[in-house]
C-alpha cells in the first residue's frame, strides 16, 4: 500500500504522521506544485492532501489510486464527480477543528470590539509614557454583552461560536438552512441588518459563493464587525476592503482568502496594518490538538476503507 502525502507543510512541521505510516509505505512531500502531482501519484494507492486540486488534470497519471484522504472538513479542492467516475474513494475529516476555529473567531471578535490593537500600539509607540496620563480611553469600546452577534451557518463550528457568544451575554441570531430552535433564526439579509458582529461558518458551495456581497455589506450597521473563518470566496473581498476604507464596516477579521496566499495586488493589502483589521494566514483550524485529531481521523478513515467499511465517505 503506497501512501503519498502531497502537502505535509500545511499540517505543520511538528505533526506526527506515524498513524499513516502504520498503514503502508509512506512518502511525504512538504509541498507539491500542480505539475508535479500526477508524477508523484503515479504509483500511489492513497493520496493524502489538504489544499491541492484533485481533478482530472492532476489525477490522470494516478492509475492505481483508490483513496483520497482530505485533511480538512471542506473538500471543494476535490472534483468529487471525477473521483466517483474513477472509483476513487474520498473521505474528509468532520468536526476535528470546532474548538480551534471557534477560539480564533472569539479572539478576533474580542480584539476588534475592544480595539485591542490600538491600545497595544499606544503603549508600544511610547505615546502612553509620553502622555503622562494614567489611562487612555480612546478609541471608545463597548461591552460585548451589549451587542448582537449574527452567526451564518449552523454546523458544529457555527453552533459552538453561538454558544460562546451567548456565554458572553450577546444576543445571538443564526442563519442556517434548517429550522433553528435553540437560537433566534433569521434569513441572511435580516441578520446583516441587525447584527453588530457577523461571523461566517459555511462551506463554499454555488449557493454560498459571494454570499456577502456589496449589497449585503451595505445593509450592515455602520461600525459592524465581520469575521470570515469559512472560505474566502464566500465574500466579495474587494467590497469588504472598500466598506472598511469608507468607514462603513468597523472591523474585519479574516482568516481565509479566495486565493491563498493572496497576491500583492489584492485589495486587502490596502487595509492591512489598520488597528481594526486582523488578517491571519488560514490558521484558525490548526491548534496542535486539532491537527493531531485530523491526522488520526485520516488514518482511521483509511483503515476503515481497507476493511471494506465506510467512514466519513464523501464519494
């Protein structure tokens, strides 16, 4: 059983891949360019992948491939229709990063609501020392318990964020496809109009691509904070940057981007460094415990497949 990990660097330098090594002959590449994938999978029975595109172009030479282990919950990088036609099993890893992503979501919200970066910079710049005043209370901030938090997406991560927001005293609105009983359920436009904080926790699908567009951003309260830990293309990134520059949005917390990493001409380059902008490098999912769970589940998925069982099967 030849197992090939194509982009191990996305899992972190400290990750233990021994659960996979126990199941076959393991070859590990820190990263793979698109033109290298086909050759690297030529003798592979199993491909383990995080971000790379798995489609007819990259899998054409992988004649022995039987299984793709996605080291993530989202699998929009995999052409599932092509894999189904080829008889290639595809498994993902649900729910492994719920606490990790929720933790970053809360961290961003608290930092942006409190203007934490502005206060840090006030001290760091020496202005606090030079002012000779015991405290500084500008920019003005508000208790998070006075705010309404809108959660878009009612899966595991969205619900965990909603629970944490409620624990801080926020009024919670939730937009999800299914009926909602625990939290106040609203449609996306109502949520945008009423929430002080909007956090996104949905997969990238044809229905969610561009969900947060210029029209919906315009409906948001002046000063609202938007946090995207879902997928970059769920938002119109140029519209977000423009709304932030215009002062309509009060803050942005973004961990995901339509292209990763984003280019030098990306609109977010204009706003990074502002005290009300927190851009992070798609790391919300990656707490050490979450990454260990992820690898162990990929190995469990593969072991189940080898036994003729199905676990976390997409295809």
